[in-house]
C-alpha cells in the first residue's frame, strides 16, 4: 500500500540521486576551498569585512595630496556606493587636523570623487554622494562654488 509519505520519500530519494555531485564538481570544490583557505591564511580574504579599496593608478594620483587620500579612504570605508553622507568639520578633530585642512581636502575631492547634493544650512552639514562616471565636473564645481555657504561652515 502506497501512502503519501512513501511517495514523498521515494520522490526525495530520486531527487537526491539526480543531484549527486560528479567527481569533477567535488574536485573543483576542493580546489576552491583550498584557494580560499590560502587567501585566509595570507590575510587576503576580505569577505564580510569593511574597508576601502583603491586601484593602483588612483593611488598614484594622490602623491601630491596625501590628506585627500586619507579622507577619501575614510569616506569609502564608512559609506557604501549608494550612500548619502556628510563630510562634516567634526572629522578634523578626529583626524587631528584643523578645520581649514579638512575643508581644503574636501574641496579638492568635490567634483572628482564626491559630489555636493545639499549645501550646509542652519547648523546642518552639507550632504554628499559619490560621483558617477557620467557626472559632469563643471556642474559639480558650479554647485560647490556658489556663495550660499562657506566650506568652513559645513560642520
């Protein structure tokens, strides 16, 4: 006598047999696991970790302005690609900088790496987003150069 339970068990067995791993898949899986473990041991496994990544060409562009590299690295490490974020003057204290130094770095990054989306106002810091490849620097420069706010008033 066949019951629903028997049919379910038989169907499950057939399903398991059809999903059995071939030796090639098992071998490939072992290679992947070995490679991942090697990366883990070498400290190169960044899965599930937060931080900032820079292509080598981009690193070279910061030779003259290491403050910009540091600020951009901090922002990348703390804000995902779709973030709206602040670059408030309070960061100057955290970095051990003065406000003018932070403002100068923020100004140099604006247009190339970050874009102003809302100027500072009424004791609220300005809001920024990451630039996209299609952004036009001229438009961003126009926004950041309007006289409605001072770069030092962004904190």
